[in-house]
């Protein structure tokens, strides 16, 4: 069993709590077969709601795939207790937002796409004052282009996310 974490580094402007929205959030990944090194050219999505039986009745996993090159059955399971939000306190720093239990394959590329949720945030007026959440929720945020912008009417501020995923 190999545990691999997905890290995010994002610059958040007037937003906080970047997270995948709902239990059916889709994590789009490219996987590499650990046996033969094959990496398909397409993304495969996995969701924590998906459960597939493992060969031989050895339980279940979020994703079970047979390698097209070597025919080996591989699996990946989302470690649900590792899923977390990317908050303003993490701003512009790498943070692991999810981890996977990988057996025979490993994620090598991530595409953030859509389905993200963020909350509006207003910076403090001076250095000693903490910012506060405005209560504005932005849903189905699309990070396909690794950036997003909108306007928070409650704070009268523009909002923005630009990020790096690895």
C-alpha cells in the first residue's frame, strides 16, 4: 500500500475555504501503472461515492482499473479522513488536500475542472485586525484554467483564485 497526497498551492484573494463540493465531487486524475509504466492519455475521474469490488473478494476500492498494456488489475481508494479545505491561513503555501491509497498504480497528473466551492472573505482593515468570512458562497467554481474570478457583493470586493496542483 502506497499513500499519495495531492497538494494545492493557491493565491486566494477575498475568498477562503476552497474545497470540492459534495460527496460526489469528481477528482480527475491520470494514473501510471506501477508494473509497466503505462500512462493513458486521458483523465479518469474518481469520487468517494464510487465503490468497486476488488478481484478475489478482497474488499472494494474507489477505482479499479485493468492496465491496457500489461493487463494487471490496479486500484486506488480515496482516504476519506484526509480530505480537507484550503483556507486563507494556507494562502500561497502547498497543502495536501486529499490522499489516496494506491495499489499497483499512482496518480501522475491532476485536472481541477469544476465543482469547487469557496466562501467570500474580507481582509482586516489594518495589520492587527483579522479578516472575516462574508457569508457569500460561490458554488460550481471552475478551475480548469487554474484560475477563477468573481465579485462578492456583500464585501464589495473582487474575488480571485489562481493555483498550482501537484
